């Protein structure tokens, strides 16, 4: 289940199940979105990106959905594995040039064996 | 092709000292970004640089913080007269020149964890 408290929201899933992580973004003018995975003590690692002219993009075991009407992003991970345990952040591009990003608050994914 | 290299990985400074954080972008990347992350929070944009130019510093505190990306050598984030509130993880990202299609992926380093005692 999903919980929200003083710390990061946490999503606990059973190994092999599918995971869905949600994110609401702030700027309706943003046109580029990225999902990052961050393991403890490490930097963010690129997972998948999507531009605003698309509503869905698939990668290996991951799918990103974009709903511009309600400014909502989701990351779907198929057949979740223990190695997927990490904090996941969505990020939106805030600049007209370059890759200045606004990050969301993050969701901790815990995979139970 | 080495990734984005940041050093040191951990830095401890006493209040009032200076902190210098270094970032070497990936080979061929000319755009560098610095972000700050507090525990249990997302990254916050600080500054965007290209070689010898600051492009956007809208996320930088007005005092004590400065950044540079010289023609030769790494990008440096400098924090003068550090205070306990500066304790955080500082991440650098780099990307190649912006392509015709628009934004391109930014690659992050492993970060420098600054602790002010």
C-alpha cells in the first residue's frame, strides 16, 4: 500500500508484482519530463523520459504515462525486482534552454521478496 | 567513457570555513548543472553553466555561494563561511550541447555530501 507522512511516501510491493508510482507536476508550460531512480548514497539515475507531445512511452520493463490535462505523470514497473528498491523522482524541465529540472518530492519503493 | 565525476565524496567543514566542490562532466559535455538535496527531499536546482559562462543562477543563494566552469578544468561550486544549514548532498549533472530536438538527458554524478559541524 501507499502511505504519506513526514517522510517520503512509501510504496511496498511484492516481488514479481507491477508497481505504479505517481507524480503531479507543477508547471503547465513544462515540455520534457524524466523519471530518475536514486539508490541510497548515490546520484539520480535516468530511467525514462517523455516529451509533452506524447502521452505514453515504453522502455524495458518501464512505462511512463503523461496526462497533461491534470498535470500528472506515472511510472509503471513491470515484474518488480528487489533491485528496483530505491527512491523514484519525477522531474520536469523548467527552462527554455538546457536541462534545468524541477524535481518532485520522491516515492520510496520497497520490494518484498 | 567515465561518467560525471565529483569530488570529494564526503566533506566535513567547521562553521565559517570554505567548501569547494568539484565536478568533471562527461567527456564531450559542455553543460553543467548543480543541485542540492536535503535528506528525504528532491533535488533543488542551483545553477547552470557552460564553459566560462553562467547561464542561469536563479537557484543560487545570493550570498556566500558561487560557481564557475573555467575553460580548462572542472566546474567548482564554492561555499564561503559555511553554516550548519549548508549541510546537504550536492549533485552535479552534465549534458551535451542541446540538440535540434530540444532537451537531452542529463547525467548525474554521485554527489558530494557536505557536513558542517
